[in-house]
C-alpha cells in the first residue's frame, strides 16, 4: 500500500456528481417517508374514528399552516422517491448504466420531481 497517498476526510470539500446526489436524496426521502408515517397514521386513525375526527383532520389540513406544510413535505418526498425509484429500477434492468445515461437519468429525475413537487404544492395550498 502506498503510504504517500493523499487522504481527504473533509466531506464538505468533495464534489459529488449529480447521479450520486440523486441517489443520496432518494435515501433521505425514504427516511422522511418512514418518519412521516406517524402523521399519516394519525390522520387516518382520527379520520376513521368518528365524524368529529374526520372533521378535525379536514379542518387541520384546510386551515393549519403547519399541517399543510407537513402534507406538502410528505407529498414532495413521495414524488421524489417515486421518480428516483423508477430510475433505480431502470438501472436494475441495465437501462442507461453508462456514465452518460446515469447523468441523463439524474437530470430527468430532478426535473420530473421538481414538476411533481410544484404540482403537489399547488394542490395542497
């Protein structure tokens, strides 16, 4: 082993390529969706428990800024995770596994996710 090899342990100085960033964000959105299940299960349980519970959830999502923000955040995470998941499935069947294909698919993932996130924002607000 060459002991004169430079070692860079400062991750803030490393420039990740776009495919790597989209893969990292895909994992982060998966964690966000897992944690967001708490909100989703609460809303489902409350809305199915009684007509008053349904009205409470409906009012919270209609008038509470924080509830709308959480709903939009979860929909945004779901949209990105869905699009990036399709990208990973395409890679699993050997479609676009070249460097150029990976960069193009990462660009498409970002653009398609941005469109879906904007549409989710329009729908929630």
